[in-house]
C-alpha cells in the first residue's frame, strides 16, 4: 500500500531503487511512523493548551494591572471566574503533558526496537553486502523526519 511506495527512495546514483525490506521490519517501521504521528499530534495538543494557559494568565494580569492603575478593580465577580478558568487551563495542560510523555515513551520503545533490528542486520532479504540499512535510515530521516542514526 502506502508503505510499498514510501519504501522507494532515490539512491546514491539518483535513480529510484526499491528497498527489499523484510516483512517484520516493514511492520515495525509502519508502527514507528504511526507512533511518530501520534507523538507529533500530542506535542501540538500540549503546545495549544500551554498557549491558552499563558494567554489566560496574561489576561488576569492585565485586568489586575488596569485595576491597580485606575484605582478601581471593576466588577468583582470577574476575577474569580478568570482564576477558575486558569485553573481549568492548568488542569488541561497537566493532562496534555502526561499524554505527550506517554506518546514519547511509546515512540521511544518502538524506535529502540527498530534500532536493534537495524544493528542486528535483519533489514532486508538481499544476498551479500548491501546498503539497505543506510538507505532505510536516510529515507526515515528525509521523508518522515525520524532519525535512526
């Protein structure tokens, strides 16, 4: 499917070469790409909640600063609502950080497994010496942004 087309990469000569990757290696590589996508989305989710929390803190500080400068603090009911909102944002940030850490651990485990397979040499079905390991590493880095070095 998509992996068969994604396992084609330009070789050193510039022509398209077909990587003859083992079936087990292909399954682990697909899992690595899947976990990498989950990790990226978890990091984006975490960043979004952190940005909302920081914006909420800035709004509270701006309201307090304007109140102190003007000598009047405005509607008293507004401050507890903003504080509760920021506490809610903080709880979401904490949950997003935990999800991101779990995704990082899951990605690390699959990456470690793939690195072990690369070091042992169970990458391809080629006979003799080949550079399938290096081409797979280059392809992972160029196409997916995953370093296997």
